[in-house]
């Protein structure tokens, strides 16, 4: 890793808790590979102080971007002046960037990353029946991406039924009647069941649903990235069910982050593209280093 200088551009990933995030392990090597004087750090942002943390970071002149994890993805929309279509459809964001004019732009890559991971692992969701447990920030993004990916049926389950109804209302224009409120999965006809809740971050968390009650061959997917082998996935594997790990959702977002934040070395030079740059790494056209 190159030395961090006084000219470094800063990125932060916000969560509560935050010790489980893997984004620094994946993105900091990208900065090094491109020769960028930049670093991504984890920031523990307690729910009660999220606004203070975010506004403080946004007022720091050398902070160019924020990544967002549980439980802040829905609320983080409030800290951006411009929202992408994915954010409006999902109702949440997991990435914000500072634009050249100082405004903040919110995007959401959770859903596209999750679907890309499923496809790469041999579980394409098109034409499949999917049960999604959790309609929060990540769940909303995944629901939107699954609908756009052409699922035959999507059942959404959450203890907060009002949150499910809000999500269904947002998706109704695109879903064509393919999305409905479901019940906890148990021996139903789902081809894929997804845990999009935080249950599994801690060793003593209860299971979000009972894998032993699922039909043989049902793919059990988790979006928890650390621990890699959650209790849910261990239990599902013990029952002979195929499992899909949470890390795939993040690893398939890496190129999207590179494009979103304009992380490119200037062609034809061995010098870091940002060596003489003291402003944000990003621009609205996302080509700051082309």
C-alpha cells in the first residue's frame, strides 16, 4: 500500500456495527493498484448520531464518497440532494459521492451486485420463484433488482408489515403483479430464499427462517458477509440445501464502485492520475481520470 499523504482523498463506510464490513479490504487494494492517494476507512456511526457523523464527513473538504451498511441504508437517502432511479425504486442507498458542484449523489448497488452474484454462481433468478426475508434498506434494493431481473414471483416477508406494503407500492409499477407479501418460508415452492435481515451478524442471533422446512434443492442465500458461514448457511448446508454466501453481493459491486467514483488511472502515465489533483476524485460524468 502506498503511503497516505496530506493530499489523500478520503472515503468512509458507515455502519452500526461496522466491524463486520469488508469494503476496506476490497477497495483499498483497488486504490493501490491504480496509484491513487486515497483510502477507505470504517466509521462506526451510531443510529442516534448518524446525522452528526454524515454531515461532519460531508463538510470535510477531502471526503469524496460514503458507503453505507446496516442499519443506515434507508435513512442515508436524506443526506443526498440527488437520487438515482435505483435509490427511488429501492427506497435506500449504499453509496454516496460528492459531485463537482458540491452536491451529493446517492446510488444503490446492493440489488445489482446481489443479482450478478446469483447469476455468476449458477442461480439466475429469471423465471424463478423467490422468497425475500427482510424489506429494509438492502432488502428493498434486492427486491427491485430481482423484479427487474425477471423473477416469476417474489414474496416479501418482514416483521414490519407496513414496511412491506411501502416496498410493494414502490415496485407495483414495474412488478406487473409478480410481487406480494408472503409468510415465513416453510416447504413452499420457492426456488431461492434470501435472508436480507441483519440476523446472523452475531453468533447468538436467531435464524431468520428455518432451512429444515424448505423443499429439497431450494437455494438459501444470505447477504451477511462476516461471518462468511452464518448460522443460517451452516444449518441449510447441514440439511443438504445449496447455499449462496453474502460476499458475492459485494465482490460483484467492485467494478460498479470503480465507475461510480471515477477510479481510473490516466492512460499512458505511470504517475497516479490524482497526483496533482486537490479536488474531489469524482465528477458528474464519472470520468474524472479518463
